[in-house]
C-alpha cells in the first residue's frame, strides 16, 4: 500500500472514531437528560404525594374533631336526659304532694296524735322519695321581691304595709325544680 492510501484509511478511521465518540457523547447526554427528567419527575411525584398526604391528613383531623364533638354533645344530651327523664312523673305527682301539704294543715287541727304522726310519716316518705329523684322546692317566701323569672303572679292586692309593695304577699302554690330547670313555677300574690 502506498502512503496515500494509508493516510486515507487513517483519516477514514479517525472520522469513524470521531463519529463513534460523538454518538457516545450524544447517548451520554441523552442518558443524563433522561436521568435528570426522571429525577425531576420523581421530585414532582414526591411533592404531589406529600401534598395529597397533607390534604388527607387534614380531612382525617377534621373528621376526628367532628366525631369527638359529636361524642361530647351526645354524652351531654344523655346526661341531661337522665336528669330530666322522670320529669313527667314528678310533675304528675306534684298535685298529690300539694294535697298532702293541705291535708297536713287540717290533720294538725285534729286531736288524734297517732293519726297525725302516721300521715306525717307518709308525707315525709313521699317528699324524701321525690327529693331523692332530684326534685327541689323553689325557695320563695312572703316578703321576697317578686321576680317573674322564678315566680308566677296570680293577682295583685293592695299591700298591707309599705314594705310589701312590689313584693310577695302570699304563696298560693309551691314551685318545684328538677336540677336547674323549674318544672312548676310558684304561684304568688304580690302587693300593689
């Protein structure tokens, strides 16, 4: 072979090697770009999953708080119901208690001490049973200032003294409450 052919072959080989190196460089660049895109995609997927997790966690916390409020509210309602469950029965027994009170006044006028003592025992037993179920008498008496939130005025009469003007002159019917709730307001007469 002659020198010209050798240089030609050498140039041809160098060109082929350069082309191969360019191809390899392009492949490396493509691989690097693909790896960077994959890394960016992985980061965006991770960020998206983190955001979705935060949204779901927020939903869970709100649902949990709502459930806790529901439990607290139903427990409070249940306690209220237990406190006032026997309200109707107690309200129905109040006229009986009133009749006993009026009867006790008349029985004390009788001369029979055994009869008086027997009826007093029954009266006290009824009162204690009702009181054990949460019934309380509304504390109101003659001479107290009239408050429409705690008493019902039946009528007004001229005040016997200046001190009783606008105040309770007489309690006609006792009032009762169950816990903090008044189930029957006392009926009173006020001085005018």
